[in-house]
C-alpha cells in the first residue's frame, strides 16, 4: 500500500451520491491505513537510524560495517588510528577512529550511493561473526563488549589491545546493544581556556584606517608587531601581530595589569604551545573566529610553535578597542604641575601610569608606577597626580626631549562597549598518557610468590575496608623473621631480603664490618664511626638521554623500533632535537660531557652528514648562555666508522659533540640541541634510535 496523493474534492453544485462519495471515503481510508502501517513499523523498535547518508565513492561501505563520516566526502569504513602533525611527535586520533554507527543498508543511485545507518540502540538479526575481524568468532551463547578494530577497517573486535573504542555489547551472536563511546580518546587531552589582554604592547597608532603599534615593548603583555617579536622568523605569512608573553617576573611587575590578567598571562605562557595546533579556537565577544590557512585566507588567527598570531589590522578588526587613545595625546605643564589629556574622562582617585617612546618622563615621574588623579586642578582636559590617593599633588620636573607619551593600559583600555573580549581555547595532548586506565588491582599470589601478607589495598573513602577498584590506598604490612648467623661478633644487620613464599622480610645478622679488601680500580677510605667510602679509581658518569624534545623531525615506528627521522633540510632550515640531562650529585673532575648517537642511514654511502651542536648549562646561581660548537666555524661532519650502511645502526660520536668540563657542575642540568643542517654530501634520511651521554 502506498500514499495516495490525490483526493477529489466536492464543490457546490456537484451531485451528492454514493458513486461520488464512496471513492473519496475509500481514498481517505487508504491514507489512514498507510499511516497506521508506517507507525506500526516503529511500535516495537528500540534502535535509532539515520537515512540517506552519502557514501564515500572512493572507499565504498557495505552492510554490517562500522563507519565514520569523512568531511566533504561521506561515510567511510572506520578503524582505530592516529595521525601526527609534521612538526610534532605527539599523536592524536584520526577522524576514522570516531565511528558513528553500523551500516544497515546501502542503496545505489544513479551516480552516488546512500546508506541507512544504525546509530544507537538494540540491533537484532545480525551475524556477529561476520562483523568481527579475521580470526575472531562469537559463539551462539556468548555475550560481551565489542570494540572498533585497529587492523581491519569497518570491523569489530573482542580484544582491542591498548587504546580501545567501545562500540557496543553483544547479548548473543545475533543481537547488539550499539552505543559507540570515545571516552578513551578524550583521555589523551587536557583542555585549556584563557582570557587575552586586549591591548597593544606599545603605543597604538591609526593611519588611513590601518592600525599599527609604534615603540613596541617586548616586556609588555599584549599584541606586538611581528617584526618586533623575538620569534619573527617563525611568523606565518600574512601575520601582523603576535600575542607577546614576557618572562614571569616581568608580567608580575607590570602595574597596569590586574591580578587576574597577570595570572591568565602567566598560565598561558606555560601552556603554550598547544599540540596539536589545529585543536585551537579564538573567540571575540563570544563569536568564534576562523583560523588562518591556505583555504581560509580571511581567517583572523593562527597558533604555531612560537605562539598566537593575528592577521587583521584594519580598523574595527584589530585586537583592541577602536576608541583607545592613540599616540601623542599626553603633555605636561611643568609650571602648573598639570597633566593634559584631551577629554580624558578620569575622576578623582582614578589610577594612572605612563608610557614613553624613549623611556623618559618629566623629573619626579617613573615608568611602571601607579599615580592617582587629584581632585585639585581637575577639569575635562587636565588633572594633577599624587603618589597616594587624596595626598597633595606632585611637583612635576622638567621633561628632556620630546618623547611620545601616553596613558598606560591602567587607564587607557577604551570604552567597555568597544573593548573586544578575547579568549583562546585549545586542547593539549597529555604526554604522560601511555596506556589504558587501570580498572582494578590486587596483591599478586601464586604457588611461588605470595604478596597478600605484605600488601593491603584499602578504600580511600573510609580508609578501612579492603577493595580492589576505585580510589585505593596502598598499605605495606611487612613482618620480619630474624635469623642469626654464626659466629656473631657484636649485633649488626647483615642483610634484609623478602621471602616470596612466606611474604616476610628476612633479616640476617652477622659480623660487623671492620675492614674492606679491595682490588685495582677501587678506592676504600675509612671514616669515623666505622663508615667507609668506596669509590672508583677511574670515575665515569654515564647514562641514556631520556628527556628529548624533537624539533621539525618525525617520530617513526618500524616494527617494535622507534626512532627520530632526520631529513636533509633545505636552505638554512634545521631538523633535530633538544635533550636535557640532570647530572648526578658527583661527577668526575676535569672531564667533558660527551654525547653519543645510535643512528643509521637510509642508504649506504661514505659521505658525511652535517650537524650543529649547541649547549647551555643550568645550575643554581647561574644559567649559561647558549654556546654553538663548530669545526673552526664550519658545520660538524658526522659519519659512522666505515661509512653509512643502509638501515644498519652504529654508535657515532664527534669531538665537537661535547660540553667542556669548566661549564659543568654536580647536579646541574645540561641542555643541548643537535640539529642536522643542509649537506650536498650525504642527502639521505638519518634515523636516531638512541642518545647516550657520559662525563669521562
């Protein structure tokens, strides 16, 4: 039965008879029956469906597949996966990890295909076995959770391994409670939101409808011209301002910022840069702005490793108030001790401070100092200032030169209705997220090891009851079993060991040590109270560099191996990494800090690759400037002994990969950057598998 679109109507003058009315009534009855049947189809349903969703023609889907919606393309088979920005090494989930549902039916049209998709609810009549990845099966009476496969697109798995994306719970091999959940992906990120200070970091100037910042000040929080930024070489094309964030102490000392503004700026400084950069948003007065990229050249902002950039400087598009006072509006009458600002709008008791293009103010006034508007001499264009609210006005000394002076941000923010309320929000990958969450924990016990007597897990809620899930407290309850060794001369503990079978600590006593026999290579020095000091005759401190931050290189997995891929950069670009090592509490005297690389080349060659090595040392009382090591001013050439053998690892070092002993101190942090530079000799990729250090 189908819907009848035509129902005859009777108008005045028509004959009223059974022959005329019955067909009309029959049509209406047919319509009612059609609606009844349609509603009846949903009477016993418990699943939500989406109809007529476009299918990706390049990667078609089929019935029973898990799918995600690929932007501007359509439904595509879903699979757990990760992606990384070219300039970073932290991973983020790819869009195809976000499964939206299970395909019920694919309908082919003239040129495209559309699909009906189960989104949520109980799906019946399935063949769960056919939905699983190769090698898995689901028994008729089996029940359990199912997850998105990471090996076969569009498939389910019972054993996800590592990061899991829950899809649903199978009641048996024909019925699935579909409920996709992405919580495990959310655990990869931290979320941030910061208010920005809508002020220029200098003296604003408006000319022919275009804003600029003159006399820029890198010590101020706010928008700085790109050319004045320390990071101008990293500026994206088209950017006009960068949001400047000076050192913490400088932010704290800025009297023109409120306590909240200082806290927000300091926190933002430490949170930047976000990874990945494309998970950022900027809103102005509640309106989200589009990021600037090749496809959106009208975008307002962009975030990269250097910070937050702004691309608009036309009037009413700049990142500060349109009616902010511009340059050249503050003058001083030093005879009458007056400050002149046309239509200043200030009242007695208001706080003010001053900016100067060359740092010079009239005598008796200082930069970054708060003064108060006096009731004496106050009119629409003039006022006097005091050091303390309500005190006698200050005497103004002479002004040397003709600097451009204006009121600082403290009293020059623009009107409330004109000020743009700016916020930047972003998610940042959690670098400590390395595995799935622990769902329960219990003391280990088997035929050989029993730790139940030694460890007790207690609920953090009441501190008493024993539990294995939730917030837990770990309590050690180690008992001891003392065994006397003969002969005993005096009473001394010789060793303490843990007995796996009994779950006890065994304390063994024995003779007190009165002397030490040592061989070549060791030095034993007796001290007071029987304490001896044993040291190495040839002392060397060494270890692996665990704290590494890649710079413009790729983090590659190959089987169970992982390495940093250093390509041969072009021009003056560099690719490499920054390492940090904390030296132990004792290091050999007069020995240099040396860096070794376990690396391989992508192709065999006897040619040399070229590197630069830079270092700085941070220690209590001193932070050394960065020092660049070169080969008599030239780049450092690097090659394994015997040359590069394709994909064969070798330890490599260089006499220039060193920090001199004079720069070292025990407990200090050694920071170094090792960067590959352009070379026409060895042009193939280099993989760095490990980095080691030694003071020897």
